[in-house]
């Protein structure tokens, strides 16, 4: 969980630099269904139930996600939206993601693809690529932008002593949990509040949603993440025409 919030903070800091962007993007968003027959449940019981989800049910091989960050302050208002999907294969990760920054009635979309340890970026009418080795630290910062099973288990672990309210819904084999959390008890959560939804189908993990709101880096901020288990494939575009980053700066 910490690694994802680290990347979100980096995104927040980048907003003032993106206010002059001009292009439009597409929307392939994920939205977790949080409707249900909600009933209060003791917070200790609720935490025990979600924390004992079998590990193999959380060790999924792929996911789709949407992260939306809305910020306002210092005379600026902007939204960052990241739509993507990722597949995990041992130590390797493949993903594709569209990141859109919108501000002042304008928007810019950057397309990012990671395939066989090569990062492809299509932004500002330029296409370039970076090849990573397994020990490259720059490689890690891009992987940290993609949530995974560790994110879900970390989120569950962190909320143990922070639950203010808990509810449960069971309808047609779908079990959902809702938690409202005390931001003061959450790591890196100054002036922030948290809400989380965990969705199980037939006892197995299906999807997860978290909404974080408050003040971050002096901006009034709301971050919404929706993610769902994904068992499909990633269709990459042609990578013809991408220029090696080394030749662009050399």
C-alpha cells in the first residue's frame, strides 16, 4: 500500500507542471460495484474475516485498475486519471496504462506500456522507449505505479487498529465489506480519511476500492482507486517508431 501512495504523492507534485497540456484521452475505467444489502458488523469480526482470506486467493496473476486523483488549491484545480491493466509472471510484470491530466479546461494523455522489461512512452507527440535491466532502480519506480496483491494485503493489514465503522453485505454468493478508517492511525495519512470496500465472489477475492480524501501537499485532495482481478491478456499496440531514450539525450 505504501508504494502506491508514494507514487500518488509524486503525481500530486507533478500537477502544477501539467497545467498547459492540450490533448484529449480515452476512458477505459474500472468501477467497483459498492451496492449491497449492507448491515453493521462488529469491527473485530469484520477484520478477522477479511484478514483470513486464503493467501492463494489474493495471489492473483492480473488486474485492471483506475486511479483518479482530484486536487484543488493555490488557485489551481486538476485531475489525474490512470487507467490500466497488469499481468504478473514470476518476477516479471507487463502492463499498459493511460494517464490523463486535466486542468483549466485542457487535458493531456500519456500512454505507457511495459513489455519484456522495455518501457514504451507515447506523450506530447513523441514516442520513446527505455530498456531496463533487472537491477535498475528506475525500473522500480514504474512498477510501483501498478497495484498488486501486496497492495491489497497491505491495505488489510494497515486498517487493523484504524476501523471506525464496518459493514457487511451478502447477496447471491457475493460478499462485500465496507470500512471507514481513522486517518490518524494510517501510515502517511496526515489530514486524510479512508474508506475501503473489499468484494469476494464465492469466497475468493474479486475487487477492491479505496477512497482517500483530505489535504495533501497543500491541495484539497480526493484519491479514488478501483481495482479488479483480471484473467485476460494485454493487447499491446505496434511499437514501431519508438526511439531509444539514450539516442534522444546522447
